[in-house]
C-alpha cells in the first residue's frame, strides 16, 4: 500500500481576523487544528507547521516556516524538510490548511483514492461553488519537491506558483474555510444546528471521560464529604490494634476446667495480668485479652460451679472468640480505592484506620445561574413575569449529590451577559445554567460558549424532555451544564446527568444503575426515549406517568423517582430508575 504523510499548515497572520490564532479557534467543540489533525490521522507521519504548540502529542512533528508568516509555500517547504528526516519517505503527501472546521477523514480519503486511480501529480479539493482549494490536496512527493525546487524562493509566493500542470479537481464536502469573523460565526451556527443528539448513555460517557478533573488537595477526612479519593486510602494502624475479646465471656488458658480469678477485663480499661494454665478471667466485648490467653469462651457456653471453677457446657462448639491484631487490616493495607466517594461510611473507616487526612478531588462547588427577563424570584409579579420555582430548590438537589452551592444569580437576556459570567467562573467548578439553551432569539448560551472557545461535551440530548441540554468546559476549568428553562425538564435532566458530571470532575467511581420493570412502559414510550415521574408498585417495579405537565414540578409530588423509558418499549420493559431526593 502507498504510504502517505501529511503537512498541516497552522501558521499565517490571519490579518482579516485581527491577528487571531486561527487554527486554535474552536468551532463545534474542537479547534480547527484538531479537525485537521483528525482528518489526516491515518497518515504515517504528520507535521504541523507554524508556531510551536506544546499541547500537541509527541508523535505529531512540528516545524516553523522561515521567516514566520512567510506564506503557505514557505510553510509547505518547511514541512517537507521536516519529513525528510524519515527513513522511508512517503510516496504521497497530504497538504491541508488548519482553517476548515468541517474537514473529515472521508474527504481526505476521497482525494487519496482519486490520486491513486488517476496517477496525476496533484489532486485538489473543490468547494461547493467549484472553486479550487489548493490547500486541501494530495501531492505526489516527487512532484511537490520538483515544484519547490523550481522556485527561486518559497517566501511569500502564492500557491498557484506551486501548482503543477498534471492536476485534477475533486468536489468534496467540508472544505469551506474560515477567513473572516463572519465565516467563523456562520460555521459555529452550522455546527450547532447540525449536531447529532447524544443518547443519555453517550452523554454520560462524554461527561465522565472528557471532563478535565479538578485539582487534587489534601484535607482532613471529615471535611471531605462529597469529594472522591484521588489515591487509595491506606491504613495508618492495624485493626484491631491488639487482640481483643469478640464476646462477653471468659479469657481462658488450657483445656479447662479453669479457676476464675477476681479481676475483670473491660473495654478501654486496664489489661488483666497474664493468665497461667488453668486460669480464667471475666472479660467484656472489646477488652484487651491478657497475655497467655488461649481463647475466649462466651458466657452462654460455660457455667461457674460453687467451687469457683469454670466448666464448658456439654455439646457447645469450640470457638476462639478473639479478634486478633490486624484481623481486619494491617498498617499500609488499602481500605478504600482511588475514586471511592467520601461518604459517612468512608469517614468512619478512615477513623478506624487512624487516617486523618486524604488526597481528594472535590467536593464540587457550583454556581446556579437562572436566566430570562421574565423570571422573578422575589416580590410581586408584573405583567409577563413568572415566578422562579426551581432556583430555590436546586441547591437541595445538588447537595443530595454532594455538591455545594456557592451562590445563585439571575441573568438578564442580553447578548454579552454570559461572557461576564464565564469570566468570573473561577470561584466554582460547575455552572448550572437554567434556560437560554434553545435556538430562540433570547437564547444566547451556545453563542457565548463558542465565543469563549469552550470545549463542547454535549450539544443535544436524545431525551424528552431535555433535548436542548448542553454541556461544555471552559479553558479555565469550570464545567457548564445548560439545562432547559422549563422547570420539569430542567430538574429531570439535571438528575439524569449530574452524577456523571461529578464523576468527571472528581474521578469518582461510576454509580450503579437501578433497573426494574415498568408496568406501563408501552403506554409511555414513543419514538424517542422519555424521562417521566414514577411510583413504586407493591409487587415490585414501577408505574410511570404517561402524561406530565412540564411548566411546574407538581408531577413530582407523591412520586418515588424518575424512569428512563426507551423508545418503542413494551409493558414490563426493564428501565432505569432515578430516586428523587427527599
């Protein structure tokens, strides 16, 4: 098979964009440079030409045209020179500019296929208007070298000076470039409209595995409730720390009968003196057994005779009711794995293991942002206004998942309001934004995320209600979870996704999913998955609500939780159950 290398052009002045680093501009949740690198991922070697980019993986070669900004021909020459270091030079070279947000592997494969079948020196893409895109092409290596060698200098030369005679144009999709701010705005709008909704499972995976985690810190264990362990929790002391009685009874030495001594061993009290053969001492559960103890015999297995001697009752089992040092764990043993959530149980285990501090991520700190000029939280309502019925309860819902609420703010429907919120987001790990996620005139969130070059995690959700849900992560770290403005849709979607968000931020282990039969699944299901309130059945499983009013939360009254009903489900289908916080 013909080997192929790639030269990705990622420099240039971008003068029509105010000198912006054009390849780094984010469209559709990824930079245009990332789109270009992904499109040539099958090539043997890839060299990126432009300013050094430390974030690129080491397998991506880098080069710089001289002087910097000397144009695409000089950049191609620099990339080709960098590829000459290889032992086996490729027969074909892909040349691709990093200014096309929708370039795909399929487009490059189509050009490569035509180049192999036609045998021409170079194949270039043609855009939808038929215009040649000379910076999207596949070259015969020898032809590219010959074209460069015939130039006096590659500096500031137009691409047409390099194009050979023996060429072909191939119409391919996704080769529209972004040369102006207007092009970028149009591309972002196109990406938002064309985004394929993710299933709930896909969305959760995107949140679990694609969110950058919050920093690790070492804190006292009791104050870390809601966080997750960043490293295993290892015991500082053995448990038990010493041999203790597991039952109320007698510590004895020898086969018996035994002479009962006067002293008694209590938990936390003075340890009884060592036992001699044939001796017994009364002992309480948890007391340190005396030296020489052969076993502890529980009260119900013995009797004390009038002469003060202790006898084992006939037909009672022979047991050693002693908990020996380190029986549960020894110093250095792992008592909880990395990723374990810091719960009441873990805090208790840490205390038992004499562990006072732990390396954790979290707990997650959230800011709640309610949007909409029509929303009012306090005071009398004016014409056209509606009461904020979910903002006051969101902190309680978040606390149920171990999230602390930093504050709750209201945002007006202005074009740049989100820009200010994002700029001030450093005090939290998570922004819960209610409303502004749709495509209406007042819905500004998606455009603001694009302006902020946020890394998109979820653009649309295949779930009813909740389809307009959006999730992204700012370069500064905070995650944005944008929920529909409709009260029921906002709460239902939050409960469906928030556990995955916490897992992504803290690295906590994935929670187990509760499943069971939904008696009336056929009545509820439709062409898309639905999330509806449900109540438990005495005989097991749940009954769901086929019809819900979504403008308020009355549908959650006297309900035990929510169920996720797959599309086209039948009665009795196994569904996921999400308990409602109490």
